[in-house]
C-alpha cells in the first residue's frame, strides 16, 4: 500500500464504499421473512446462540416464556448460566462433539433454572449453522417444555414404587403371562424371589420352569394345564432352585383370562415366598421332638444345643436361680462346647430385666445397652434373647438365654417356642429337685426325720419305696390318698397291683428292671389304674455298704405336658391353615389392588389430560382470564395474565367478588354489566376499567361467556388490556395533526430534492468517468480476480451509458442482487460462473433469471435474456 499513489488509494476506498452502499440497500428475501415469522411465532422455544461463548444472539418469545426471562435479559446471558448444574457437563460434552464434527446435531432432556427459582424440564435439540469443515460460529437451539410430562412420569414411578414396596413387605410378587406371545412379565418382588435382575429374565414360561425343582415340575405343569383347559384357578406350593443352588419354597395363585371365543389370552398370578414359614414349622417340630423323652442332664444339654442350632447363636444357657442373685448353670454350650460348672451373679443387665419382666429380645448392640454386664462383655455378645422360668406359684426358679456375636436372627413364633422350652424346663427342674432330694436322703430311710417326711409327703408326684421283692415299704401322702381308698393300707402290697391292677409278671413297670440290677429308668406310659399319661421314674436304693436294698418309684402326671404337645401339633396345623387362608386373602387382596391401581391410573391419566388441556388453554392465553361463579360473582380461578393485569398473585384474587376488580365508584355499573353477561350467556364490553391494588386504572375490553364446569355454571371473562391501543390512538391523532402541518412543508422540500437528485446523478456519472475508469484500466490481475475487474469496469461504463440509466430506472422492480446478475448475464457470464462469483447455488441463479424475465416483461421463451439486456 505504501507504493500506491494517493489518487489510487482514494479510488479504492470509493469503490469499497459504493459496493457497501449497494449491499446495504438489499432487501430481505421472502424466505427470510418466512423464517423470521416462524422463529417469532413458533410454539417451541428457538434461539440462535454464539457457539464459542454460549451467548444468546436471537431468541423467540416462547423460549423466554419457558425460562421466565425477558428477551433483553436472555441476550445478556449464556445458556450455561441457566442450565442445571447436574446437566451442564453432558450439554458441554455434546457441544464439544458438535464443534469437532463428530456429530451433526444432538438432542437431550435437561433442566433449566426458571427465573422464579423453580426447575423446568425441556427437550433440547441443537443444530449447527456452519457447514462441514468451517469454523463453528452459531448454532440453533430448539427447546420444548416437558415439565408436566416429567412430573407425570415421576408420579407414575412413585405409584409403581409404592406397589413394589407393598409387595416387598408382604413378600407377595405379581406376574402376568401373555399366552399368545409366550411372554411373561414379573414384578420386582418376583425377581427378588428368584435371585435375578430384570436383564437376566428370559421372559418365557419355559425360562420359569427351568427354575422349578425337578421333583415339582410335574405338579406345576399339571396346575397350569388344568387352569388352561379346565378353566379352574390354581393354588400350588412348589420348590425352585436358584442359580447358586439355594432352594426356596413358593406358593402361587393364578387364573387364566379367556377371550370371547373361549381362547386363553393371558394368565395372571401372584407368588409368595413361604420358605421361612415352612422352615420355621420344621424347625419347631424338630426342636420339640429333640427334647421329648429326655430327662436329667441329657435334657438340659439337649435344650442348649437345640437353641444354638435353631437361632444360629454362639452361646446358649439354662440355669437355676439358687438365691436372689446367684445363677448356677444346669447346662451351657458356647462355641460348640458343653459347660456345666458356670455361674454368675445377676446385676444391672439383660438377665435382671428378664427376671423382672419376662421374655426379652435385643437383636443387636446388647453390650452398648448394658455396658456393665461382665457376662455379655466376656462373651463379646451382640444379640440377646432370654426368658424366665417360674413355677406354679409364680416363683422365679431359673432362666434361659442365648447370645450371638453378630446380629441375632429371631425366627417367627420364637416367643411360643421359648414358652414351650421354659415349661418343659420347669417340670424337669422340679423333677430334678425331687430326685436329688431322694438321693440325698438314703440314710434318712433308717432315721425317721420329720423334715424329710414332711417334704416327702409334700411332693405332688406318687412316690413309694420298694423292697427287693417289689413290696411297698413306704408311700407318700399323694400316693396314699389316691390308692388307699381302693386297696386299704398300701404297705406290703406288690407295686404291680397298685399300678397295673394285677401282680402277674406282665405288664411290668420300670421298677422291675431297677430291682433286677439296672440303673435308673424313666419311661412315659399310661398306667391302667391311673388316668392320662404318666412318667414313671425308678432308681435303685442302696444301704450304707452300697448294697441295693430296694428301689424308689416316682410317678409324675404328665397329662398336661402331653396335652400341651398335642395342642402344639394342633396349633401347628392351625397355623398352617391360617397361613394358607392368609395367603389366599393376600393373593385376593393383591389382585383387587392391581385392578384398583389400573383403574386409578386410567382415571388419573384422563383427569391429568383434561386438566392439562384446560390449564394449557388458559395459561397460554395472551389475555387475562377470570372464572367466576354465575350466582355469587365470586372469582374461582385466574390465569397468569390475570395476575399480571391485577399486579397481585392468584391466591389473593381467587375468592374476591367480581366487582372488586373494577373502580369502586362505578360498582353498580359493573354489577349491571356482569348481570347482563350472565343473563345473555355471553357479551362484549368496551371502555371499561380494572382497578389494581395501588389504585391504577387499566383500560380493558371484556369478552364474557357462560360455561358449565363440574355441573356448575360459571362465567368466563377474557380481559384484554387495551392500554397500548388507547395510547396508540391518542398518539395517532396527534401524529395526524402534525402530519397535516408537515405535508405543506414536505411538498416544498420534495421540489428542492428533485433538483438535488439530478445534480447528484450528474456528479456520480462524472466521477465514474474521471476517477474510476482510469484506475480500473490500470489494474492488472489474473484468474478469478481478473473476471471481477472486467465486470467492475463494464458496470462502471454502464453507469454512463443508456443501459445503466435504463436499468437504474427499473430499480423499482429489480432487487440489487437481480441488477448485479443482469450485468453479469449481459457481459456473457454463464450461470455456473455467476454462481461461483456470488457463492450461491445454480438453482438460486435459475430462480433469479426467472424473476428477472418476469419483472422485465419477457413473456416469449424464445427471447434470449442476454440479447435483450444488450438492447437496453
């Protein structure tokens, strides 16, 4: 540029200025006008955004309405500022892929922060405005408000979660099998029962049958077949085998749904995991059976072993309280080892609570609850369960407890089982006390000890002492009161006569074995001479020289215990029956619940759709809408525009009387207007006002109509704010008056402008001939640039020729671009060359040529456009 002369530099600047002026006069095309109309009036939000900064360049009204900001506020912001923090990174990642050309567009659901602080869900679609290979400049963002849909989905999800939670609590799952399509759907609870996740489910009946225990497949197939072909609902218990080999027991109820032709369509059913219930029943039966027939130390050892196995505990204890505070172990098993020589003093701890209040359970954190208890601390206990032993006189005689070093698993019906164990333990402790007392009283047989005699006679069991021949030497008061009325004095009588009713060798009670040299014997039997069940215990009686001199027989009435066992069996059967009935009730309830949920979902869906249409109608209205009771005039509902019109929230407007909306000094007038509209069912009122809280009067036009809502007549008033119209009318009148004055002056100015216009035209032609053409002729460029120079030189020449003047006169018809293309066609350029120079498509050039021919009036298709232009 330094070597270029000043005139040349000035000429170049003039050329640029002329070209820019020529470009600035170009009008918007019809397609651009349509784009702007679509952009501004679209029902979805549309924004043009600068890609590098994220700043909004252009944004339509709907976009602003969704976010709650004005267009001015949005233009000064970025999309990053209004995007929810949790969604921003995903949005930016997609934008980066777009800029790198990895994707051509993307869509995502994201959240915006509304101006009022609420969260708005939108469906976002982003498209670039640059071509492939170009540097990113702007992109278009289209957003659709999906907040209501997301809320509806969340409500539906909550409803499903509630059903899933209910099934999880009751352990009842539901399933539905499409028989035609062989497709099965499980609820979450069924997946839990089978130890699967949804992705692992094959979704067919065959997949389900693969889990059924081989021994139960025939049973299940039979139940399904009868449901399909005999139309009878089935109820069946069967086992399944999980992937890890675990067996579970399920109870399933199901029935088949048939179409009008009687063909099965689908099967609906429920599934209840009854494994634990079955296991508990079996465990209780096993536990009770394990101690039946056991006596003495064997009985106590078996109790603690059974308790540990049943509860999965680390230590079980049964002990006898020797005085107020001391407990001595009858048996204790810890870590698999039986311990007999263990005792402790009851202090501030769980045992004290058990002795005082009875059965107690602490599943975990027992040491935190009783930190001073040394026994629990030594064992390292975490969970604890215990119950107290009380005799018939409610005197505390012992305690049973178990502890675990981890959280204790408490089976169902544990209280019932602990009571059974306690009852049997109490009986055995009392029996043990008698036996110990008798064994310690051998010498007292020779010494008439009154205290022994009193204790002997105080026993509730039948006790007698026999010689080696089986004759009764002595009997206690209980036995004498029972048999002396029948046999008289019992002393010297054969014991078999007393117990069996005959002295023959058979049958023989346990005493016979003891008199024959056997150790202690205890059997449960039904003696012919006594009612109910008895436990007959016999043990040898020795002299000081340890020579057997006889036997002691103790007959204990165990009828109640036997009855308790029978009652337990009956209870088990009753419980099984109740479980079956409860299962059936739960299944029925679950079916009813599913039907109710489906009906409720459909009703809620219809209600939501109705409410959505209603709310969308009034909320998207550009005018304020007031809904009022026809009879009372009380306002029932308003839309957002009504809040803006009254400058107060909806909750304050609802409940007002309609006359409170208008100036109070004209209340009667507005009351009459309301009555007229209500009576006629519709009406339009102009030149009326609403009065805001601050006293400001807003002119409105009211369109009213009476409609029915929920069986009640209401009047809907559409209030259109005509403030701007009123102002415009006033301004228009003022402008009209001013224009009348200016028209006089303007006619004079126009005459002067015609003279100046001719002078400017002459100057332009002179400048083009004297300044532009000499410079253009000196330029020496090649290639595409040379074509531009040639075209420019030709155009400048045309300015001074008759062609340029005639084309300029036709400017009212031809656009700037069409004038430019006319010059190129006249100078012999082809469509392809013109498209390349102007950087537009061949299709666009053809459209321009057609428009030029139409505007120049060239109707005959045989007339060549280039030749025609050369004639101008």
